[in-house]
């Protein structure tokens, strides 16, 4: 369970904040996008993503858990039957927050929070992972030659060093004779 936030709450009391977030989540799932203040959008995002994760499970306990937050059975049905299957392949990041112009009356910073509609492409994730792995490998390769160079020099030095005592021995034998 996440730690409670410190400071001012959205509604004044924790219960009021939970109700505000529940109503915002209900409207988000009903309309697929809503316009609200940035602070409310930022507070709504983890709640909405958690609800979508429960909906992806699709079982009865998950539905009951979602019903604790969203009281409208029609919206819960929409969440489980329409929204969750579209996010079946997506591992997270079900919502997007886009900042817009401030509100005219009080100049409050506004944002649009919406459900991501684009189809998830695992290839993009694989490409990003491959790029990350390539960067890590490049960093490792850059670090390895620096480490290998002394080792190669040591190997190169050992070979002449081995020959040198043999040559010294041969020269000592010639001088002794």
C-alpha cells in the first residue's frame, strides 16, 4: 500500500480526496479522456492504472476490488469488457497526461488525462531493450579493451621474457666454454 501523501489534500480530508479520485476515475473510464487540473491528474494516474491492472486480471475478486472505488456498474463493465482487453499486451502506462493552457478564471494549470489508445507494439519495447543492451555492451566493450590491453601487454612481455632467460643461458654457456 502506498504511503499517505503529506501536505494538503485535494478535498481537505482523506475521505473527500478518495471520493474525488473515485469520481475522476469513473469519468475517465466513461469518457476515455477528461480535462482537470494538473495536480488532480497527477494524483489520479496511479489510481486509474491500478484499476486497469485489476481489470486485466478479469476475475471476480478483481471486479469486487474495482467496485470499491468505482460505484457505477456500467463503468465497471466497460472497464472489464472493453478497456482491459485493449491493454492486455501492455505492461503498464495506460494513461497519458498532457498539459494544456491554464484555466481562464483562476489561472490554474490544467491538463488532459486520457487512456492511451495506440496499440502496444512489443517490437518497440524489444528495440528499446536492444538499444539499451547495445549501449551497455558498448560501455562494457569500451571498458574491456582498457583492461585487456595491459593483459595483452603482459602476455606479450612474458613471451620475450621467457625467451630472454633462454638466450641468457645460451650466452652464459658460450662464455663459459
